[in-house]
C-alpha cells in the first residue's frame, strides 16, 4: 500500500493501488474512491454497537431491560433477578464502571452495568 492510500473497505487489505480516479484492491477486486473509503470507515465506527446487554443485544435510550442476577445495594434491599426496568438512560461517560442510569421499582434512581441486564 502506498503511504497515502487507505486500506480496502471490503477486505481490509493494505495492498491497494491507484488507477486513475479510483483506488483498486488486488486482493478482492473492489474499486472505490478515496473519499468513499474514508466515509465508510467512519460510518462503520459510528455504527458499531457501543452498549451491549448480557447476551449481546444492542441497548438504546428508553429501552426496557430485565436484571439478570441478584444485585446487592449498599444501605438498601437487594434488587432481585428478573426485576423489569423501563426507560433506561445510557451514559456518555461511565460512572464507576456503570453504563446505565435508571429508576428501579422499589429502589429508586441508580446506576447499572450493561453486563447485568438483558433487553426485554
């Protein structure tokens, strides 16, 4: 690959070469424009799931989730497995490793980790 040419967006091969206005991948035969490759790479990075539940489903703001294990709460009653939590809010910046802000029935407002919930 030339120093300024991007890798192939189809197969990620670094052996691309320029043919006129197009960039060609000799490994898979894909032809693309440099601006297309940059946009596809950026879109793929943004489209990658950021928040996954305990079984790998993508979570979004407002989802309803179920707690997958009993959770001990400092100064309060434990949260039982199977508790349904509605209207979750995903945090841009994790708080002590917790990704979700939610109001849990009987326990109030608290933070949860994505690894202990399952999308309902």
